[in-house]
């Protein structure tokens, strides 16, 4: 199980282009990579083993590449998955009602004790999302949710990142951490009790901190190449975590799925239909995703 699998992504997007550019830039040995989707070897400096998927229907193609990679992971034949971007709309139009690739991988590579979590990594800046692809009105926090995700994050940092005593920072749900109930009660009624239970279990986690200040300090550390104060920041919802991260390091941050049987990484860019086929897509995110998959696996 020494190969990483790379899925080539949406047939109408930049997935093939950034995969080709990344692999040619990295010059990985032939035995290190399995490509799932399109056969790209005519454009690559190295010839890699390829599993071709019928591209007749774009959404089905995207789904089948992920399903194939998952089956290989379940059989112990690959050690990590790197996914090029796909369109959620394309999946929906083909009848696959998933909110993203993470949710598809969760179905095929998870179980009751193994669930997908989205963590975004660039250098030692790590941000985990407590909730993922939801309308903002549907974001709901519970004590159990915070505890489960903090425990999985702590385990990943110890086992995969070699951090003996991880330090976690918890973003508040409301502005200014709720101002003692003036701006909301989630911190008092849900988050603080969860933090106390996590601390009692030996996990080093902050009380809910105002997200704007927390990310301001993290951004300053990142931009000046200083060590982060925390090993991971737990953000309550998608944009709370991803707006600051992408503003800081869009080309270098890697979408990392943890908690499953193997690691999955992906560039943070989308399908970029507007520039697909023009040869101008930046492969840096894909390069970083492949490098991190190799490092973590």
C-alpha cells in the first residue's frame, strides 16, 4: 500500500490541467501514484498506472472516480487520496445528492466510529470545521458535536502530526463570544459545558474565543513565519474558518479530510470553469495537496 490515488476531477474544469502540471513539477516515481479518471500519461513526464472511468456523464464520472478510490482504500491498496475539484451542481444534475466530495468519501470510507472531518492546513496553521456545507440558517451546535470533533482533531494531531500535547482553540459562535449572553447564548449554554468536559478528559482547549481576534493573531503569525499559538483552530461554520484562511494562503492551503480510513487531500480551489482549457490554471494548490498526502500517509 505505497501509492497515493489522484482523481482527475470534473471533466469540464481545471482538474486535469492542475494534475498534469503538479505531477510534472514533482516528478514522483512511477510506483508512487495511481491516477483515477482520465488517462493523462500522454501529457506527463512519467507514466503512471491509471484506472480510466467512462467520461460520458460528468457527474457520474466524478462520483465513480471517488467510489473507485474508496474501494481501493477499503482493500488496503492505496495509502491516501488526492482529489481534483468537482462541481456539486454536476453531481446533483446526475442524481448524486451530496454536498461535496467529503460527504461521498464519508459514505464509502466511514462508519459509526470513523467520520469525515474537514481540516485546512498550510504550514502549522490548521483549521477544522465543526460544521461543513450547510446553509447558515441550518448551523446548529451541540455539546456532543463539539466534543466528538475536538476528540478526533486531538487524535489526528497526536497520531499523524506527531504533536504530543495538542493545543486547540475554539471559535465562538457569536460576535465577541456572545458578550455574556447579550449577543447570543450558544457560548454559555453549549460551548462552555463542552469545553469543561473536554478539559476533564485531558484535552487542552480554550473557552470560546472571538473569531475575529483569534484569526487576526493567527494571520499575523502566519505572515511573519512565527509558530502558531494553537495546533488547530476549531471554526463553527464554513465561512468563519475559510474566509480568513483563504485570504491568507489560498494557493497553499490544503483541504484535508481526516477521521477516515486513509487521508484525503485536495486543493482549495474550485473547478474554475471560466479558465478551464486555457492552460493558465495555477497548480500550486494541487502540488501542496500531493505533498501533504505523502507526508501524512
